């Protein structure tokens, strides 16, 4: 069985494992107070060209989302997300467990529309009973989105502008930031991302690290971060052997490995996309990144799933089924070739 | 200015105030451990013909909703409600503050559709990733609904049936239970309500009490209530002078005052409904209870609002505005006459 | 059975009930947006000579404590209290349910010692691991205390001074503020209290109201209160018929009824204290307010409890038992006489 | 600078890194649904001789503690721990953030006394107001304790017996379980531990893993675990690349590496203990495990800290200072020799 289930089904870039072996017997202080973390932070600050940015490493995505959201919101505030947003669907209620509502707006191919956001906020403040409602405190979006789609820079600028008008913080979930930025469809750099939000994170897990995410506050002086490390600890995101995160992000950012890993995933995904398209198979959504959502007949699904594993995404009303193929930094040409050959035979 | 803003804009039924005066110097234990509370509980048990029902008095509606919901749910579970449900809109995030997601389904004129509920649950358990999602633990509905509408008995039976199939608790918010049951459109009694849910509450605040709600668990042996009083205290619902709640519910239930109060509100509302209808004015929704939602032109609104106060409910796309008129146990014939006269002049 | 169990075992001052009857059919907006609340706030502002103070009315003490504490703390902060403090013992975990630790310091006769507080804070910030600990964010004290004792003004000034040094908010629980201020042992006025804290509340429940507490922020410009009403709602403290709170506090503060009620309780308590003292009975604590804690032998307890009910407070190691007698605005001379006679017979 | 700061200052046992390298390109499903996790669970079940035990892998200790505690408690319950317990001191309020109070009892050299526990529970239920207090729901202890000390088997049996009498769950934090069991002073095996609690965890982080803890429920049929995976996700403990945990615990438990690692740490600690003792230096506490707490004069501290880093634990009243030296699976003989030589020179 060849797996295209997720972008976290293999280990880590070999360079990372090599570095872990090489540094294994160094003695370092715990909790990120070590020189590897310091250097990794410097590399990230350099990448986004913001020497004063605050960078924190956290053990996983759920902790990252809950910590940043809990940090930014008052007890009466909620976080706005699209209904397909990760925090609204697949965090097992972790956001609500911190006491905050996820205010879900309709997604457009996985994306938040700036105009929808503005209309929601206008209506909210026009409602004379809004003091009895959950107050909007921040906006959460994902780049790339949970459906593999991307915001154009102009779309993000508009969202940022609405956020500014209403005093909302903007947080970008970058679990798949690399796959987004490296897509041929992207018109943004990581530096652009940093310039358009109050916080974002660079996902390591899905771009070749064993695990770990880097949270960046581009303008820390506006983010009141004095207690942020304590909050990371409280939310379970503080790794005892913090240097493991520093070492990984050092390797990922010292010579562009992070971006090469992401680019590889995108390239392999485009081959899959092409193969399905040439086989006349349509997609649930037109994704330019490492997640592809072809729509299969039950027969096609039966054939493909005998040799390949992938996620069943959504049964459709016409009896067909939308599925998800994921590629990663580790997806081999061999596996791609096997898959494209099998797709051809579906015709 | 004559007010039709809410059903809690006057004090309490005079019989209640009289009884408070009469009992004022009795000495009783606190927190509901007094003979008035005991008697009031007995009266309610008799009303629903369930001698073993557990009855608790609480200080207000928000505490009642959070306490019952927190009681029934595990940390991983959420509560299903329609998007127009009170707990999804107007509790200032009190449910989420207890750590639980409100899972919002589309409302049909303020009501939950049993078929929608079943489809949601089928899809949920068919989703291979549902272990990473908020687990549905209970259903919350309101009788009458936030839009004044009513479930037919058969609708409630279907909802209860779906709940049973999926192991969900069913909780009925009865802030306006009286207005619902006394409506000519209702095909249910309080006894029926008790037979179709795991818990419901009888709203005192909106039916002639100063304040206070009575929560009923018709089958306490299934509700694991050992720590429920402690939970009421934790959620801020335990009144020190608990007898105040007992005394009020005694007066409301010893000779039917609760139902007379509710019926009066409904009758006065029907007069308003008739007046708007005869003036050719349409409604946002066809409500058979004490909340009426006529759609006014801006001109009509300007005229009416010079003499009457009522809630602006929702601006409509055509420039008109849906508003809400509320009646209560205290709405006088004089005020109704003044209003109907003014409505006639709108034509 | 004559009850001395609590100071909330009777109804309300007759003047309050009269006013409720008189205003019963007034129509007012809900949630405290009425003229009675406005006037009551003015009366309180005048009483403390702070025309700009922010005043909020809440339905009960638990909600008041959780709301103020949740308001002042960040997610990483806890509230310091003495181990005998109400929030550490008798709130059923309501504070922790909002996500915050109660940091308990040793009580001295129910009181917090400023020096203890300073030593705790010094040690806390000297501890190199304090970033992994609950950060102290505020101090909670009670006036009068849960044991009936009182801070001298100088003690409060010292506590305030430590709070200022460490950036902590100071919150005074005034459930029994009246009994404290009216005690012959008190060297403070309500105006003094307002000048020595960031927030305090005036307890209505235990001083002649049916229920209700008034929270005061003497310097609202330092308290960031923009979302406070929403938080009150979220915590279950916002009364629908808010005017009931306004009316009660109007009556209590328009001609000094609040203070007369409290004084009466203190005077009756002093008679009890004298009776026990003259009978050679010792006290667990020397309380100058409306709670008295005599230590009875089992035999004395048996005799007294046949005719009077009071709270058993604490079994002592020598087999004796400390009990609590409470007086209130409603304690009659007759009941006091009966009790003092019975105490004499204990000898 | 030679570090004895913590037992997590180095990487991982080389065998673990080798296995990570070897398995790096295997494709596995995420979230622990892989064959490595399955095998590791089997190895642990075999170690404790309980074929039906439920085993879960989690990313870190904070998540493990919050998840197990949140799982076992109802909303009204708290967890009993000694005041020096990790959850009471160093979790940044993570337990309270889940809504639960840590009920702190006095520690005796870091340990909970069964008699203290029983007296607390007797007094609790004898208190007529206990329904307004946080209900005790479980007991948390650590083996070895935060001060390196160990429960005798008989002590644990007594604690378990009290727990059974009062219906409390017993949870053992095993962050340093290995160092405890391998100590010459221990009279228990991991199998004994499993037989004396409702849940415990085997700490990987401090015994040679990169990170990760294994939670074991010896009798899963009594632990209601249906939603436990969802709760792990909600609390941020579910690792995407779950196989990393499985692989590490496979290596640790397939031929006793876990125990060898722990034994090594204990042996090295005993050398340090001996050196300090021979130098006439006393200890804050008599620890038989990998944490040693010598009491240094300021002068001694100054000398030692110029070459070695260790934790300052507690300033003492006499001006001396208690410090902590930690050893681990990785502590070299060279470093121990350097330290013992330096200690000798302190005399």
C-alpha cells in the first residue's frame, strides 16, 4: 500500500536527524533557553527581515492555536474563522476548552472573504443587543487553507484592513505555510505574511520536521508578550528538551531546506493533479498546493484504494466521493509514477 | 412612552409580592433548604404528574443554561442548538466559557428539524476524522422558541427519538414555556414536555415572577444529580435567600397563576397580531405566542416609535425593518388599545 | 426553634418590599438600564464621594467574585487570598472554574498579613522557576472577614502598598461590609474603603436586601471596563429585571438604611457576645461584628441547640466545639433575650 | 561549564536516534495509529503483566497531567496533591485552566501521608457546608517525588485504601518513575505500581527519550476511556507523527533500556551524594534517586557554581542555600569525577 494520506506520514528530513545525532550529547538548558533556539530565532527573523520579531517554538499545532488565541482574546471575545477552518472543525473543541467561541463565517473554497467579514462586523455592531453576544476579538485564517487554496496578497490586505478598522487581531495558521508560499500560484513571500498579520506560525511538522511549530509576532511591542512563555507552559506547548525545536528550525532555515521541502511537495502534487485532469477526473476544489481533492466514482475509488491509501473527504450527493491526496517533502518519484499509472488506467 | 420591549419590563404578579410581604419575617435556612422550596417542588411535581422528579430552583436563565449543559456534557462534548438559539446568540459566550462548543444547525423559523439533526449525526459518525471533532453530547431547544414559534408534539417526539438513537440528552429551555403551552397553537401540556426530555426549565422571570427558574429532571435516576447543587453554586445560580424562589413558585403553581399569567400575555399578543394583520402589515414569522415580529416600513417605524418602544429585530434588504413587540402577564388593555389605534392609523 | 444560623434567614427590610410594591407596574428597560439603577448608582457615588466611580449591580455574591476576578486576571494569573477566604473555601470551585488558581496564604484570625504578602511575593520573584508558576495578579480580602474580624485602616494601607509595589489589583469582598463599617472597632468609612482598593462590593443580601450586590470601581479609568457588562452576563450575574437591584439599593442608600441595618446586627451580636462572656464561655476568635464564634462543651451545645439553631463551625481537639451565631438587620430583641437567658442557664 | 541542572539537558539514548533514522522513510498513519505504537503498547502491557491495560502515548508531561486529571474529575471535583507536588507548583496553572482546584495537603519530604489524607476526607465530609466546597475527586502523587523521595509499597497501599474508601481515583505521575523504581531504596516494580493506582505514566523525557510519556490505565474497564483520544487531542497531547512516540517506547522497552537508563542516573547520583556526605555537607532531604539537594554555604556555592551549573532550590533562613544536582541516563563518569573532585576541595 502506497500512502498519500497525510503530509506527516514519514519521519523528518535526513539533515534534521543528522543534526540531532551530531548535537545529541551537548548539554543545554531546558525549555528553549539554549543557543540552538537562539540561532533558529535569528534565522527566522532574518528570513522575514524583522530583527525585532518575537519568535517562540512550540511542540505542536493544537497548542499553538490555543495559546495564541487565548493570548489575544479577553474572556468575552471570540475568534472569527471560516466554517471549514481547522480550529472550527478538527481541534476537538480545544479553542472552546479555553473558554472562547469560534465565530464561523461561510468559507469560499476554504477562504475567508473580506467583504463577508466586514458585513458581519457591521451587522454585529448595529445590533442593539450585541453587548449580550460574543465580542469579535480576532480573525484566524490558514495559509494555505485546509482545502489547499491560497489567498491573493490583495485579499489578505483587505482582510487586514477590515481587522484594523474594527480593532481585531489577525492570526495566520501556517501549518502548511511552506506549501502555500512555494506554490506557483502564490504571490507572497514569508516576509509579506509577516507584514500582514499580528501573529503567524511556521509549521514544521508538515514540512520535514519531526514536529514543532514556530510562532512569530512580527511587532512584539504591540503584542504584550510578557507572560507568553508561562501561557505556552500552561497550554502544554513548552518542550522540556526545547533545543530539539531549535535544532530542527536551524536546519530548516539555515540554507532554505524549509522552502525546498515545501516546493518538492507542491511539485509532486501538481503531477497528481495533472494525472487526474488528463484522466478527465474533476476536483472538489482547484488547489494549487500539496493537497488535491479529486472526485472519484465508487468504482474508481475501489480500484485506486486497493493499492493506494488516501483520505475520503466527503461523500457527494450524486454518489461520487471527494477524496484527498497529500504529498510531502518525502513523496518519492516512484510513488508518484505508480499513482499516475494507476490513474491512467481508470479511464 | 408605552413599552412593548420585553416580557420582563414590569415587576411581579401582585400575589407574589403579597406573599413575600406576608412571609418576610419567617426564619428559614438558606440555599433552598426551606419549607417553601419543598412545597413549591411538590406543586411542580404534581403539575407534571411525576412524584419522583428532581426540581431545583435557580436565580436566572444564564446560570440555568450553563449549569444544565455543563452537567450533562463530558469535556469533549458540545451542545447542538439552532443558530438562532439563545445559547448560540445571546448568552455572551457563557456556554463556551464552561468549555463547550455550541454546534449550530440551521433553524427553520426558530425551530430545530429532526431530520436535519439526524443527517448531521449520520454525517458526523461517518466522518473518519470525527475523533478529532467536538462530540455531540446533547440537544438544546426552546419552547416557545426565540422567535415565538412552537414545536408540534410530533416534532418533539421525532427529535427525542433521534436523541435516543444517538445517546444524546435533550434539554428544553422554558424561559417562555408558559407562553408556549398556553398558545392556542400548542398541542402540548407541561406533562407532555416532561415526558419528552431529560431536563427542562420553567421560566419564572418572563411569567410574572420577580426572577427565578425551576429546573426539572423528570427521571432523576438517569441524571446523576449527586453533585448538582454544588454545580449550581459553582455556576452562580444558588440564591442565599433560596426561599424567595420557593415562595414565588408556590404562588405561581398553587392555583394556576403561572398559566393565567402566560395566557394573558398570549391573548394580548394576539390582539397586536390581529391589528397588524388588519393593517396589511406582514410578519417576519408567524408567531402564535407573546412575541410578534411585524415588518415595518421606515415611515411606519418612525410613527410608531414616537409613542411606543419595542425592539428593532433585524433590518431587511428591502429597506424595511422587522421589529419585536412583546406582551407579558402585565400588559394592560389600555396599552393594547393605544397600540391598536396607532396601528390602524398607519394605513 | 429560634434561628441564628445566618444573616440571610429572613426576607428584606420592609421599606424595600414597600418600594417594590409601589414601583411594581412601572415599565422599565431590562438589565439595569433603568432610572432606579441610575439613581442608586448616584447615591452610592455620593456615599463614597467619588462622582466618577463605576457602579454595577449583580444578582449574587458568587457571580460578583468570579466576574471581578476573571476581569482583573490574565489567563496566567491567580488571585491571592487567605486560606479561610470565602473564594478559597465556599465557592464550590467557582474561581477555578474560570481557570484561575486561588493562591492561599495563612490567615491570622481570618485576616491577610501585609508582611506575609510581601514575603510571598519576594520569594516568588526570587524563584528562578517562577515563569512556570501561577503568576500573582491580584489580592482578595474580605471586610469584615469570614471570621467576623476587621482590618485596621493601617493594615489595609500596608496591603495596598505591597499591591502597588508588585502591580497587583486589590479587591475587597464586602458581603458583610456594613457589619464591618458599623462595628465600634472599625476605624474606617465606606469612603476609606473606596480609597484603598481597585474594586469592592457592597453586599445587599446580608444587610437587608432580598438579594443583590453593588460592585464599585472607584477609579474606572484604571479598570478597563469596556466589556464588563458582557462579562457580568457571561458569568450569570446580569438580572433581567435589573431594576429590582436599583430599587433595593435606592432604598438602602437614600437615607442610611444600609448602615442602620448593619448597626442593628452588630448591636444584637454584641449582646450575644456579652452573654457568652459573662457565662465564662470563650470564643474561637474575638469578633467585633455580627458573627460570634463561642466555644461550647458538648453538653452546652446539646442544651442550646434544643431551642436555637446555629452553625457548627469546627470541632476542636479537646472535644469542645466552636459554633457560629449570626445576627442580622432582622434579629429581634425577643430572640436575643431568649438566647441570653438560655446562655445564663448554661453556667 | 558542566551541567547538572536537569535530567533533560541532553538529547536521547543513541539507540533511539538510530531507530528513528532506520524507520525514517516508513509510511505510517498519523496520531498513533501505527504499528510501532501498537508494538510499544504491547511491550508495556507485558512489562506490567496486564494484557488488557490501556496505553496512550502523549507528547509531554503537562498535557499528560491535565488530560488524565480532566478525564477523571467531574466539574465540581478537585485533585488532591501535596503542596510540593508538580501540579500545585510548576504547571503554570494548567490544572486550574481546566477548571479544577488543586487541593494541597502538607508534604512530608515530598510525600503524601495516608493518615493526613484520611483526616482531610473525614473532616471534609463532616463539614455541614461541604456541598459548597470543591469535592475531592482524585489523588495525585509522584513516584519518585519532586524531592527525589520514594513511597514504600505499604505507604502506597494505605493511600490506595483511603482512596477506595472515599471513591477517589489515584493517579501516579511517573515523570521520574524509572529513577524511582531503580533506586536501591525502592521496594516496588512497575507491575506493583500498576496494581496500586487507576492510572500512571511512564516518563520518557527524563529517562532517555527525546520526549514523550506513556499513560497507562491498568484496568481500562473502570476508566470509561471511550473519548480519551479526543481529550488528548483537545489538551494538545496528540502528536501528528505519533509513530515517533511508538518508536521511542519500543526501543526503551524491548530489552530494558528504560531501566538501564534510569539505573545509570541513580548510580551517578549516589556518587554525588557520597561525595557531599564525605565532605560533611548536609542535605535538605535524604533522596535515594537522581535528584540530590545538598545545602551549601554561600562560599561553597560560589566556588562550585564557577565550574558547574545546577539549580538553586531554596534559600534557607541561616543564609545557606539548598541546591539541586540532577543526573540522567547521559551523565558521564568524567563529569561525575570532576564534580566529586571539586566537592572534596570544598572542605
